[in-house]
């Protein structure tokens, strides 16, 4: 029975309950049937409002809108608190229970709680995040989709030098320069990390907001382009594979208040199971190039996936 509750207060369920449910759903894979179509007590009106938040970033808002519409389709009442700001602004709201559900990114959120992160692979980062979260928050199933750093080259440069992985950059005869935001140079997965893990010698250029333009103009040969960027669909670029997990994984992960996580897990985990990297990029194109609203993008995606 989904209990009526105040989203800003109320007793907390044991952390283990939400964690065990999330783990069971990960192991079970794709279950038969559509959990979003199953009747819930929320559909009978015996439910309080679920507050869904988002960052002030179009890609994050789209995912938050997907969560919101999926919950509404399952019978929950949803309040949207979008464009909250950055992590320092919204995490206290999540921890206090003022916001019940938020789309986050595994690696970046783990760094928020643990500045000495050692895990880098998707599975290890997710496990470490579950341990790092305060007891009032639960990480539901993470998705394939991510928004993380990459070592990206043009398709022409990749074909010319037969590049598939970051390690293949060692085969380029001339000096290779990577362009990125200034802080990238000091990150563990920056040029020094590439040297340690893959033996690649890279020069660095602080290209900042013009990183993509610098790559396309040939001013740099490699660029740090986030995986959810629409440019992966609109431009002839390709992210080099990272088999040694040099780069910190940052998969899209729903962070929920522990006291509501069990009631919404089936609905939200079904979304995570369908949310792919290509799908997130395509939705970014719909937002930035086609000027579709987050609500329309979310509705179309949920319908196409058979989730509403």
C-alpha cells in the first residue's frame, strides 16, 4: 500500500530495503510485462505528491520530465521543481526530503560525497555511490546513458590513423593535442592519466567553451566532449573507447528519498532500463536543434518505448 505522506517529513524506511530492491531489479534484467501498466494504490488516489527536481540543464530536465510523466501514468501525483541549479543547491533539498526524486550522474555525485574516488567503471562507481549516499537517499537502477568526459576525435582523423581506443593514439606520428576545459588538465583522467594508463603523450589546450569548434577546425586533434552532447549526432565525431576505464563513469541514475523509493522503484527502474546513450543524445538534438519542449520530448520517448 502506498502511504500518504508529507514529502518534506515522515519516517524513513531502512536503507537496506531500497538497496535490496534496486539490486534485485538489476539482477532480474528485463522483466516480462510493463510495470508502468500495473495498477497501483496511487492510481486510487491514496498517494501524496512526489516532488521531482532537475538541474538547470536541458538534458537533465528532459530526464526529470520522463520520470514525472512515467509516475503520473502510474497514478502518482507529481510536482515539478525543475531548474533548481547545481549540486550545492539541490542536494540539501534532496537530503531534507523537500525533493523526492532527481536524475543524477553516478561518478559526479560520488565525487560530491567522496573527493578521493578510486572506482571508475560503471559497476564499481555505482556500488561506491550506494555506500557513500546518506541513509535518507537511495540510488535506484542506473541506466546505460551517461553524461561523462570522453576522448573524442573527428571521424576523418580516426579513419586516417585507424583509431578505435584511447591507446591507439600512440600510433599517431605527430604531436597530439587534447582540448578541454582548463580543469581537465589536472583531472585523474586528463593527459597525465592517459600517459599512465595508455602510454599516450598528449599536449593540452584549454579550449573551454570552444572545445567542439577547436576540434572541428583542426586546432586540436582530440577533445573532451560529454557523451550526451548532441554533437555526436549532428557532427562527424566519434568517442574513442576506454577499455581500461580511465574516465570516471557518470551514468544517469535516479536518486530518491529512501522513504518513497520502494513505491516508485518499479516505475523509475523501467525507465532506466530503456534509457540508452544514443537515446539521450537524440533527445538532446530534439531540444537544441528542433526546439522541442522537454514535455513533448519525454512524452514521445515514453510512448515509443511502450512505457505509457
